[in-house]
C-alpha cells in the first residue's frame, strides 16, 4: 500500500493528505515546486518517440505546490470520534486508562443539555463507564477531574491525527516542527 503524500503550499504550510494519483496529477500539471523526504512511489508513463525512453515521475513523501493562489490551511477542523480519540491517545480523560476505539465515547465536559457545544475545547474521550457515571452533570457536581485539558489542534496536528497510523517518519518530523505545546506532548 502506497503511503499518503503530505501536500504543502508554497510557503511550506501543510494543507492536506493526497493519494499518489492526486500527486501525479499535480506533477503532470507542473504545480509541484519543491519536494522533501524519501521517494515513496514511482509511476511509469509512456515512451518518447524521439528518445525511446520511458517517462517516470518519482513521488516524494512531501510535496509543495504553487499555483495562482496560495492555498491556505484550514482554520476549522471537523471534529470526529477517530480524530478526537487520537488526540486523547485513546485514553479516557477521567480514569486515565487506555481503551480501543470501540470502547470509547465522546463526552461533553459541559453537557449539550446544559448549553455546552460540540467543539474541540468541550469534548474528551471517555470510557463508557466514566461517561455513564458523569451523565449530564458538570464535573464539579460529582467531584470528577480531567486528566488533561482538551484543545483544538492546529493544522499540522490535525493532519497528523487524521493519518496517525500511516504517517511516515519524515512527514512526522516535518509536521512536528509546527505543533503547539499540546500537540508536541501528544505526539512525543
């Protein structure tokens, strides 16, 4: 299985993960302005009728693309259970035990029924037992504490969370340079 390719904008900001086919299209349209990391895939094309040689495109693990506009990193990152559980390292933020994804739930620190919002700063991974114990109460009402405070990941952190199982070493090293203190703790 070919790993995903990290796409950056011309300024070196991470934008998205690409399948190798999408990266080939960017190369073919001459939008790739520089690359980093190891070659992760080679694509062979047709033969030149002038030279008789076969064309190839070597895909690096990180590509920076130009174009008419500078692609901007996302400002809002969709909240999903897989990325939430990865952010919290598959650990219940109440009892501090690690769990498989199927055993975790999304818990709202300030419950929705009490005006809480479904956003990164108000949700944590919780095991079913702790989530049921907390129910729709506030932490101070039942003397529960969080093991770590929730945070909104920045763009580099979010991309690392999205691809945490398949990320390559050179991609992680590049992204890690842009992590916040929260993310640096998370991915160390």
